[in-house]
C-alpha cells in the first residue's frame, strides 16, 4: 500500500506542492503537482512485453488538456474533448524532448507517459510544470529512467530576466523561451524572441539553468525518501561468435569510402548494401534457427550502425571532414528563386544542398482569421504557417494522412521565427498564411522553411521588417574534443550529439530550438555554437537579400483587396440593418465580404474587384454618415401622402418632403411623382426626435 506523502516549497513567487500516493495508485508512477493554481497529474507506465523488430525506445508522451481546468466547456457541436489539439501536441513534444535521452537506448518495452492538466491559473504554464511532474512520475516508477530533469519559462522584460513571467509580462517581453535541463547542463530549449543578441540569449539560458538547479534540488530531496526497485532490462547483444566474425569481416576503409559519398541516397544505398553483405556472409557461416535469426540480424544491423557512427564522428574530429566533403563551418550550396508559381499571391523556392522548401503565401480577409480556443488562450490568429513533409521528399512510400507531431512542431518553430517581423494589423490588414512544402530533405528542413517563407512573404508584398534566415547546428564530442557543425545534414543530426536550430535577422535571434543527446551543454559551448550560427545566418541572409531585397510594392493581381473604414460604433446597427438586411444587400450588390468590429467601429471590406471595393466603401460612408441640415441627396420615393413625399435617403433613413417644400410641384406633386421615383432633395431641418424634413433641391 502506497503511503500518502506531500511536499511544498516556494519557488519564483508561487507555491509548488507535490503529492504522492493519493491518486492513480495503480499506475507504476504518478505525481500530482500544483504550481500556483495550475495542477497537473503525470502518470508513467511500462509494458512487460518486449517489442520485437524495433530499433528505438518506444516512448509515447501524451498531454491532455481538459477544458474544465480553465472553467470552460469545449466549443463546437460535440461538448467533450476529442483528439489532441495543436497546442496539446506541442506541449507533449516539449515534455518528450528533455526526457527521451534519459532512457536506456536498448529499452524496447512500450512506455507511456500521460500528463493531464486538471487546473490552470493563466499565469503558471502547465506544460513546463509537466516536465517537472514527468520527471517525478518516471522516478517514482519501476521504469528504468536515468536522470532528473526540470524546466522553466523565461522572459526578458525591461532589461530584466523573469522566471515564469505572467501573461501580462509576456506581452512586453523580448523573450519567451522554455529551457529544460539536468543539474549539470541544459538539455532542451524552445522559444521565440524579438531579435535578441547572442549574448542576451546565452545570459537568459544561464539564468534559466540556475532556476532549474533549484527545482532539481527539490526533486532530489523528495527522491531521497524513496528506494524504488527498477525493472531490469538486459542490454541485448549479438552472440560473441557473431561479433567476432563481424569484426573480422568489417573493413574500416570500405566503410569509410561509403560514408564519404556526397549524395545522400547513394551513400545510404551503399551503406545498406555493405551492411547486408556482411550480415549475409555471417549467416552463411553460422547455423541459427529462424526465430533467433531475426533478433540476431537486428542486433548486427545496430552494431554496424554503431561502427559507422563512430567512424563518421572520428573522421570529423580528427580530420575536419564531413560526409559530404564540407568543413565543420561550411554551409551547403544555396539557391533562391521567387515568383515560381504564377497564380499564388507569393512564392519562393529555397534549396540548400539536398534540402528544398517551396514557400507559398496566401492573403485572406480579416474574417478568415484562425480561431484559437485552448485552455490557456482565446482569440484569433492572423499569421499562420503550415509545414508539410510528404514521403517523396525522402524517397519513401507512406500513406498520406494529416500532419504528424513532427510536422506540427517544425511548423510552429518556423512560424515563431517569422512572426517577429510580420506587420501589425494596422499596417497590413490581411490574414497571412504561409505554407512550406518540403520537396526534398536531407536535414534542417524547418530552417529551410524559415528561409522560403521569408522570401515568399516579400514576393507577396507583405511588408515584413526584414528577411529572416535559419540554420541548424550540430555537435560532435568525445573525451577531449568538441566540434560544432554548421548546417547539419540528416546523418549528422541522427548520429550527432545535438540539434541546435537558430533563426533570426541581421539584428538578432527570433527563434531558437535545441535538443541534446548527451548530458547537456555548458555556457562556453553555447557561446561558440551561437557565434558560429550567427556567421552562417549572415551568409544565408546575404544570398536571400540578393534574390529579393525588400517586399514588392504591389500585391499580386490575384490577391484579394481590402479597404478599411472607421464608423461611429453607434452606427454599427444601422450598417447591419434589421436581421442583417442592409449588410447582406451591400455584400450582394458589390460582390464583397464585410467584417465589422462592433467595439471600435472598424469596417473591413474585402473583394477581388478594386472598383467594387471602393464603391462599397463609399456606400458605407454615405450610409453611416451623420445627416446635417443642408446635405443633398438623390433619394427614392417610398410613400406618397396628401401632405407630402416620404423619401429614402439611405437604407433606414427616411425623410418627409412636405408639399409646401416642393416648390413649383407643391400642388401637382401627387400627379407628377410615383413610388420608386428618384428625386433630388435637401435637408432643411432635423427636429429633436431625429425626424428629417426635406425640401426639393434646385435643379
């Protein structure tokens, strides 16, 4: 029977409380964590069954957003939570990334970590709290988890770094970054910035790490009270005789020749052929039953990959040569094109080595904003970026389904990078959607997306402040050496020790993401990597500026047209009309779409024909203007009475032209006019009740 335990401590102006042994007691590990008024429950479980035929740790991290946590009922027709939202997927990735490297590489049992958000206070982020809770749940469990991690969010407000900034502080912050790590080093970074310098970024990371250390010390205090018996997982290895023969057959020079083939597909093919050749020879010499053969084959393949990995790293460290022949600081060849698609609003093709992104920009009306409704946020979004990674980009065959977690994560990072230079609504009222189609991939496709997106935005005439470029950095370390790699390709990402993505302008960083496969990175290494990334970014920006140096002065002829007008908010009802009659008639007559902010009185008219948009604007001006004595109108007669004519000046505005005010027509007006006739009138008086008196205007 689990004994209930509770620990509490003050951190960063909030109370942090951990409960153990009260809920989810049948879970292998469970931690109830309350930080401020935000509460998350992390549960960790492992299957007893080993999954055959996989070469990775089968870890699944789920992040469940419960709308009741924010006192809300889910929107839409179905009033219950369904599949994970985009924000939940991003939060799951945020928790997954710092914990995944801490499992034994040979673990092949299904592991499931579920973080459920039970309460949110708006200022204390449950996703970052989830990293802390996940670390505790895994350490409470029998799962062989090898480490303690924690995370913080850091902002930079008025020249001061703020740990766990409030929602209000984030509005004025130059930084919004989540940092996770161990007691010794930083292992994960994710966030956006408003063109901060490399020095400011390093300083922020160091401040964040000091805060992380305090949280980890608290975790250590808690875990010292536990002596959890962990599940024993034996590291599988090929049979000794197979390893011995493998070592004899493997010729390092043959492996080297294949590793140093420049083209990705040919290199992969030659390595695969050599691997299969070696394993085939071994199985010809040794008799192994079919059931065991499958396992031994998988283990020999892993052994081959490990040998290739070590040799690649050795060549880079000792000789400064990479698989494609580059030096550690060298960028792959880059080409940029804009205007590659004739009917889109903006387009660009960015190619860096064997990675290629087609960026497309579409401009939309204000009513096409994306509605955001999560437990932490309500509102709309005007700048949207979507990233697509089709299987053909890497020469594979897979079913085409919706975007996966990786695609959502890459798109989010690129969106954050470009959002920093996007224009305000007052300067550019359009909704902007950027789509990146990855046509070819050999590493760093998210950063290629940043580059193609920036080029396409300028091609579309979106007044972004400047270009944004991104580059992915890598790291190879051994006992004595550290080599930072610029513009990593897929092989270096897969077999390297770090994936470090930096995007920004000539003035500073706008987005940053880092994942480590080693214990973490320290301050000096961060400085070196950021400095090297800046040099690379400047080179890429130079090429982009040579292609298109500023946003086009005019929009595409196929882009929609938007015109804005501000009216008295008290006139909004008149513009809409009873049952929407007036606004519907304007939409139909001028073939436009109209959106109205009934608080500010801002009216946006959207259409494809400039003349019709202008006519609609003029009509709305007339319709909502204040009528004054002396104003002249061409109005339509709606009713004829013995005492005069009722004339519609504009929809909903009718005045009376008394017979005495009709000049020469005062006696014969009933014979001369009929309902529907147009007559020129002038406003002669408006009484205290708002009734309009008209007279016939002189011809």
